[in-house]
């Protein structure tokens, strides 16, 4: 079985994994925390273990930091975790299109996943991530 540890944050929304990538300090953990506040479940913060199962990339908590999320200026907190098949990769980036016509593609473990870039500095970022999942995410 192929396994990959990625430096990203990841949550599950309605059983669909949302992998959050970006440069250090771009807000990956903050977006994950905001989505958790809206009902998502933590998969991993600053790391996720990816495996291939039935042609789908499945994200699971990394064993060494499972259940921990860093809350900037507060510290580490412990939360319940889950695993989920990835449905969308969100890249936090200041180099984004205002109106994308379609999602890009990000290949993980040989499987293509939809990719959408989101501007990281916005109070509406969790809403935009949820809408991106609804519009572009795999079922």
C-alpha cells in the first residue's frame, strides 16, 4: 500500500476530505479551525497521512500529532479526528484568479484531485472553502 505524509491541514466536511495547502503562515490551521467551528471534523493539522483505497485518496490523522491543532497565540488544543476520502485540494495563495472557470488538478498518489486557489486573508474564507467544495469537489 502506498502512503504519503503531506505538510498540510485537512478536515472532513460531510464525509468529504478538504486538504488545505499553502506556504508556512498562510493560514492553513486558521482555516481548518474556522471550518471545525462550522461543523467540520479535524483530520490533521500541519500533516495528514494519505493512502490509496479503491482508487480514492484517503486522508487520515498522522500518528505523531493526531488530534492536535495549533491555535496561533493560544497553543495546542486537542480535538476529535476522523478519516475521509479527499474531495478537494484548497491552496491558500495570494496569486489567485478572481473568477476561476474550472478547478485545476493536483495529483496525489497518482490520482487527480480538483484544486482551487483561495485568497487567504478574508473573514469569509471558510464560506468560500465550503462553496468551493460544493462546486468543485468530488462526490
